[in-house]
């Protein structure tokens, strides 16, 4: 039995060695894959994060955070324009390293969370600044009476006014259910129907 297996193995090896195309393909394919992967994923270090710095010129040696690897630091002299790029996810973090250090982070970006951890490790006293709301509008130079800001306020009030009757109906139904529980009686169908009349009329 062992002799037969050895004979079959020897025959298969000879068949493989005599088939030059299969031999060359089997030997060259792993080498070509390694060379191709090295060409695609090799090269110089690539930045994984983008951080805006409120300054005209970046001195990498001026702060420990600026010496972090894999971060592309971009000089941004105008604060309003830098905040606009942050809200549009063109940068993951915006930092002002002048005393006292401040920073703005894009909370919708997982990269922003990671870069924030790196910043706080290098500058624990950095103060986080708001990236939305009235504070951002004031920083970017917008008036709260801008048409689009006023329209957003009106829409919020309109949605709240539409939701208020629903809350009142839910409170009335809660009181009916509580009264039925205390009286050990079934829920009054007529009471529920009367509570739902404003919704039926609408």
C-alpha cells in the first residue's frame, strides 16, 4: 500500500515538473502577488487625519501635538473659514494652540474622536469649543436675524406647536387608564373616543 502511494506521488510530481506552464505559474504567482501588494500599499507614510491649525505658518517643533505622525496639519489663518471646513467634514479637528489652547472637533467623524484623544494627551488643558448653535454663528460672523436662521427657528416652533396637542392627548389617556386601574374597571371606550376627537377633526 505504501509503495503504491509512493509510486502515485512520484508520478504526479513528474507530471507537474514536465508541465512547464503550470510550474512557472505556480512559482511566479506568489512572487508577483507580493511585489504587487508592496507596490500598491508601499511608499512613504500617508496621513490618516486632517487637522486645521489657526495660524499663518506651522512650526512642527512648537508643540508636542504638532509632532504627531500620520496627521496632515493645515495652516488656516481665518477662523470662520476654518470652522466652515470643519462643519463640512473637510478637516477632522480644528485647533488653536495659542494660550489658552482651544479646539473644535467634528463629532460626526470617527477620525475626529481619535484625533481629539491625541490632542488631549499632548495638551490636557485644551478647551473644547462649540461647533454648532448660536456660538458658532457668532464666531463665523452671522447675525441671528439671517433669513435662514430665522426660518429654522420658525420651523422648530411650528413642529413644537404641532406636537403639543399630541402630548395633551397622551396625558388625558394616561389619566383615564390610571382611573380605570384604581377602580378595577375596564378602560372606558367612550372616554378614549372623546380624547381622540381632536385628532379625527384634524
